[in-house]
């Protein structure tokens, strides 16, 4: 499954020819020309967004922040409504999926300004705008945030081969009826199709249409560090994106003592040089916050981390945290200098500390099919059976409260550290692993990286996927496969694409 990294950033696409039209119909250009006053009669009225423009840096005057926060909250309330797409998504892993199309899969619009395009689907029988965004890519291969330290690769707001078009799988809908083409003025550039389990879903790339969906799936406030998405909210320290608090899952019922599902996220760096040993956790890792790009589908927050220890520069990294409706991704562009090879020990732990999740089930990619039950003491020999590696990089927890989560680590081919699953449980007798906001690690799970190659640049990608019933009984393998293998998109280029 090492190819997963490339799949997420270069989704497999097939491109076919022109969209089909009824044999008795002339080309769309000719049909538009025969309709009287087409320019007036066929214009799709633009929908004005109630949200502020996507933000790239903290430039909003303070007096307007409460109003903008209110507008963002209203838009998120809209997003929380059921999808308008009229094809039910029965696969919970696809329900959370962000569909990604690389620029090189859209050769017919390469080099064009992306602001000229919109994405639409058939909603209640009519073609209507759905949330989407074009994202530029920076020189390190991560999503570009305007105003950030890492320059854009190519030209900003112009589609380059490495750039990305993203939208929600669940917003795709039924196929546009052939007779609806005669009612369209705007240029349908291409049709996107996903077919799985005998069900086909469609979206349409349109040029020259100003209509935009008002639905927003994610919004991050750079000044306050508050994130709200369709399914959860999360408070960050606005000066350090590695410091979490108050992760609240909408419609999730916790306990009276701990209404939140998560205590905190813990990142630790362990190093030993001779007789000197150090462990650095989140609060001690120096992070510089740089900027944010908020789009309708995902929010990208960029920061910078540089770390020295025992007189050595041991880590230079840029983090590009990406939030969507039901995912959190921490892609970290990292350079581990050869000086780190002087350490007899050098490893990184990233874990999530949950609150009062006794009775939950825990599985790993290479562990037993029988889940480990949180809160129940087990021997170290049993616990050691729940393992992962770089080819099988996931672990998962099912709360029994209609909420499951997957933790996935990936890296590019050629970067081969040792990956190990980590599990702690104070309710089962383990010593609490401080720091904590709520007493006890009930339970704590994540991954450890060791034997890290040095002297190279790489991307460390820590990803969380969560939502209702992802396990579908005791079958996390199905969701893990779908997460690691995004749905394939067939792109049908329209005859208007070259105009």
C-alpha cells in the first residue's frame, strides 16, 4: 500500500472523448445560436455567497471578526444539512471522501485562469453549483497558501499540471439529461464520472458561469485558532497548530465528566546523544504560524518548525495542516540533516489521547481480527500483536457510539523508517502519559517512527479519517482499503473544451 501516497496526490484518472449527445441534436454551439436572445434567456442567475472571500493571511480588521465568524457559522449550518445530491452514499468511507483531480488530467484547460470555472451537479433535476476549489501547489509539493514562505510552483490561479481540483464525492449526482443541454448557455467543459458498485455519479466543469454554492465544509479562524467543519469543531492555540483542545464531534454524546471525545494530540521527539537524553513534546516544539487558505471544501493552515538539540540542527520542517468535513491531515515537509545521525536514539511519536472511551474496540492493519477492548487489562504479549508497518499503515478505534476513527501514516516511496503502532490505556492499568487536560489516557493511540533516514527531504503524512459506522460491524479492512484507494474518476472532455 506504499503507492497510497501517490494516489492521494495524483488520483488515477481516465480521460475519454466528447460527451455524448442525442444523434438528432446538432452540436451545442449550433443549438445555442438558434435560440432567440440566448444570452439573456439562458443566463444562470449567480448565487451570491454569504461568506467572506477565502482568506490567505490574517488581514481582517478586528471589528469585523465577530460578523465574519457569524457568517462562517451560518454557512457551516448550511453545510450540516443533508447533501442535495440525490444519490445516496451508502459507503461511509466514501461519505467523507474528498475527490481530487490533478491539473495534468485536465489538459484542455491547462494554463487557463481557474477563476473562470465552476463545478455543478444535477440537484432536484436542475444543474446547480456544488462546493469546489482549485488549489495551487507549492515547490515542496504541498498545497500553496498565498503569502506563505514556500513559493507557488507555477502561476497562482492558473491551472498547472501539479495543481488540484477538489470537491466532495457525496456532492456528485445523477447524469445531466440530454435534453437539458439545449437550455444551457454556459459552456460545459467536461463531465466527471465515478462508477462503483453499479452506481454512477456525475459532476460538470462549467466555464463562464458565476454561480457558486454557499455551502462551506470547513473554516479556520487564523486569529483565534478556532476550526469549524460540517461534522466537528476544534480549538487550537492560534500560535501553535500542534496544540489542540476542545475537539467536539457534532451529535456525539460523551460523559458528564468529559463531554469531549479528545483530550489532546501529543507529538513527542525522543533523542539521545551519549549520556544526554531529551524528550520534547508539543509545547516545546517551536512553531511559527504563517497563514491560512479557506476554501469551501478544505482549509489549509501553514506553519514552520525548526529545531535544534544538543548543539545540532536536527529538524527543519514546514507543516500544511488540511481540514475537511471529516478528516484532518498533517502533511509535514521535513528535512532531517545528517547531523541527526550522531544521535544513538532519534524517534517521533504522534498519538491521540481520548477521554472515557472504555469499551471501545481497537484494531491495527497487522493485528488480530479480534479487537482489543479499551479499559480491559491485557498482557504485553497480547498488546504487541497489534502492529503496523509502512506497507500496512493504519490503526483504528470504534467507540460503539456510532463514531469510528482511522489513523493513517504515509510517506513517499524510498523513505523507509520503522513504523510501529502505539497504544496506552490508563483505565487498563497503564501509567498516565502527561500532559493531560482530563485525568487518565483512556485510551491513547498513534504511531512511532524510528530508524529515520537522514540527509534527505521527505513528506511525513499523518491523517485522521472519522465518522459514523466506518467499521461496519468488525470490518475496518473495508474502510481502510477505500481510504487508501480513492474512487477513480473518468473525465469526458466536451466539444466546447477548446473554445
